């Protein structure tokens, strides 16, 4: 591991970013250009002390997961991400298998969406990035353990995930999840990830197995969704799904102007994620395992 080169690369990558590039407000006048260390640490989901030690050539060797998070936080290109891995003595992920790395251009779009919940997910349901509004609407997926970041797995194996929707809408969402996963698995028969997810869920959830056997197929596209938010109340949002050529999707939720949901979405923007943990506790409380 080349600590000196790594520290220099991190500092220079941080310095070239403007707060607006990552969806942050500039705030008070800054003495130096670029992001602050604490901002990079927050975007990467690590402690400020850990990141500071990396920039001071004192940090331990980062894990592959941490390198991926740093690449995302610093908006690195594929080549720059590979360089980051090489500096730590790690082999970069194969390009065709990098589902965890979101292109900087797509992250830039995500960061500029200040008034609408938006997230980047793989076509198999892995959450890769969220803006602040998305975290306020449905919780911080990236704060969960990696296995719990998949929307399909969590929907069928964690009963709390369904509490976000009205009970009468849950069967519809279940069918859509399964129908989309079947389309993805058929389109990529040589990719082990969709097949492994299907096998896991068929074994763990009777509901999923029943829906899978129904053989419905439907690629995830635009729809209207209803949410039960613990702070601002019920929301009816238009959901748009923009597909890219690397199996990533930008999922965007908006409310029609003049509606009560639009007013509540604006309130959600003000409230953000402040003081929401107690209000969401009943939604996140474990209720046992799924069948």
C-alpha cells in the first residue's frame, strides 16, 4: 500500500470538488477550495478520524467496500477508481461486474435533485446511492448492512419494509418486484447475481415462490405509488424509472403541483431526516422472519 500516493490522491480529488457537485450547500465562505474532510467522510459513510488518517498517511489499509464508497463520494471516474484500488494494493473490480460504482455523471444528476426523492439502484434492486430526499422518504439504505440494501430481498424478508406502503397496495408491489426480477434474470442468464437472488428468495419466502411460479414478466417502469410517511403523512407520488446501459436505474419520485402530496413533499424537504428516528421506529422494529 502506497500511503503517500494515496494521501495525495485523496487530497487532490477532494480539492477539485465543489459542494454543489455533491448536492451540498456552500455555506459560509471557505478558506480552501473543495470539500471538507468531514463532508467526504459523511458521503463515504466513514468516521472523520478514519478519513483524516488516510490523508495523513497514517490510516490502515481500506477494505474493498470502503474503497468503493470513497470512489463514489469523490465522484471518481472508472479509471480513477481503478487507480485508487491500485494505490492500496487491491485488484480493481472487473469493469463488466462493477455494479457498485455509479458513474459521476449519474451522481451529479442525483445531487442536483434537491426537491424530489431520487436514488440509483441496479436492475436487481441493489440501492447504490440516494439523495437527501430519498433518505427522508424511505430511510438510509446505505446505512444498513450490505445484504439489507436490496429492495427486493428486504421487501420479502423484512416485514418492516412493507410498512411504508398502504396494506392494500402491498400485493401489487410484491407482484411488480417479482415480475421485474424475472425479466432481469431472463435477460442475463449468464449473470449469477439475479439467479442467486431468485434462489434465495424462493427458499426463504413462500409468497415469492408462489409469485415466481405465476411467471409474470414486467420491466420496472413509471407508475404511481402511495406512501405512508411517519412524519408528513400519506403521499401519492409519480415514480419514473430511467434506465442506463450498465444495469443501473435512476428512480425519481415527484408529486403533482397543487396537490396535498406536493405540499407534504415540500414539508418533507424542510423536515429532512431531522428527528425522524423515533417517528420511524415503529416502521423499522423487527417483527420476526418472513415465511
